[in-house]
C-alpha cells in the first residue's frame, strides 16, 4: 500500500487568504487526486493531477481557485485561494495502488477552517 | 452515469449486535471496482476492501463480511459482534476498471455502536 502524508494536518485561516496543502507519497505514482469533504458530507473530487501536464478539474472547480502543482511523481500541492468560510473542509489527496491492483489510498487529510 | 446510493444515513446499534450497511450502485460499465472505506472521528479514510466486477464471491475478514450481488447491483457490508471502535462513517465507492480515474463515493452511513 502507498503511504501518503499531508501538510499541514489542520489550519485556521482568515478569509481572503490562501493556503497551500502538500501531499507526499512514498512511491512514484502517475496520477494523484485531490478531494474535498465538506462538514458532514461525502468526498467530492476536485481535480486529477498528472505529472508533466495540467491538472484536470471537475465541474464546479476552477484552476484560479484551486491551483495544483505536480512537479514530480511523488509530490503535489493544492492551493485554496482567496478563501471564504465555505471553503472550510477536509482536503484529501489520493493515489492509486500498485499496477492493476485497483486499490485507492488516501492521505490523512488537511482540516481547514476559514474564519 | 455512475452512482452509489447508501440509503442509511445513520444507524445506531448496541455493542455486540450485528449490523449491515447497504450499498447499491449504478453503472453502465461491465468492468468496475467497488470499495468500502471507514472514516473514524479522526478523519482519516481507511481502505477496507476492493472488489472487482468479475468476482462475486463473498468475503470475510474477521468480524467484517461483504456480500456482492451483481443481480441486484448491491455490495453490502456486515459487521458481526459490533464493537464501540467500529463507530465511524462508512463509505461505499465505485470506479470504472478501465479508466484509472475518479472514484465515485456514496454519501456515507454514520454508524454508532452504543456501549
């Protein structure tokens, strides 16, 4: 299984500011995914990040609000820009398991509160 | 379109009782994966099981068992002799096997095990 770490684990931010969340994987992976989980809700995919190409965003999410970097095969960042209280959520990165294995693993999440 | 339905929003049972969490899915694909994840109060998403659409064998792992029935598009999860530590939100999820991309989550079932 992949071991995924995220930084920070939690943060409290003021509205109008931006926060960059880091995701580190212990093995090289082609695709990394960023999810949002609003309080009491299920997980929603924000975007898929492939190394060497632009991230692919899901409907309702835009690059200006959630810019993503993917500089190599083990690391990605998600920035939540110009935050508002509605952005208060858990943000999780995720990767697929070994080749053809099908498992999908998640990082521990970043719990963001915007005041 | 793919969809995962977890009709039970919240369940409470007394410790040592058995409990079944329901999951019904919709997909046009003939090959797909089904998953169950556990999210304890700490927020981390814990992978429990993956099933591919070719394999309808039921699976047992300790007190956990899963019943996959393609005829009814269901992938139910049973906890036998429940324990307080089983209290969590449980998510059922679906992903197309041929496309290594987004996983679709159900809304989750919040399970309370009462001492």
